[in-house]
């Protein structure tokens, strides 16, 4: 069991920590990261990634937080996925481009499968080429 949230709600985080539920809270600035660290959390969601400055912001903000890993979401797509996954502090990425609302509404599961397959294939290729490690 785990919870991934768009922000860091102290009540939710406290409940999860107390009940040994893995939580990955959303962060977008040093204050949020400091809050997560105060609960012993070292993996955070970075949301909204692209609107908050993208991979360059993650690289800048991660400098003083060498023990924090990021899962960026929000604006991730097939065109920028490699940039994110190539950075060693990025653990994984989330992207709704694989499961777009129009595809869900039309029950176009074949297209969803193809888009997801392309994303997974890209990540596997990056790993095989040594561009991403420990993911």
C-alpha cells in the first residue's frame, strides 16, 4: 500500500508515517522538501514539474538535498521523459500523456497500451545505454 499526493498535507503524512504506509508527498520548493524530510521521507513527488521549472529546477533544488529522490509529474511527456530520467536524482516519472482522458472516454485501450509501451521502451533503452542507473 502507498499514497502519492499532489501536495504535502501534514495530517495525511502523519497518519501514513504513524501507520507505516508509504507516502510520496508532492513538493515543489525547499520548504516542502524540508517538511518531507522532517517526517523521514526521502522520496518526493515533484509537482507540477514543467510549470515549476522542469528538470533544470529539479537539478538546482536537489543540490542541497543529496539524500532526496524525485518523482516528477505534471507536463512530463514522450518529448522530455529522457531529460528527466537521465538525471540520477529522478527515481521515476509520471505522465498522463499515456492515459489521456479522451482515450479513456473512447475506451481506446490499444492506444493507451501503445503509448505506455513506448514510454517503458524508452526508459529501458536509457537504462541499457547507461544513461539512467538504479531505477
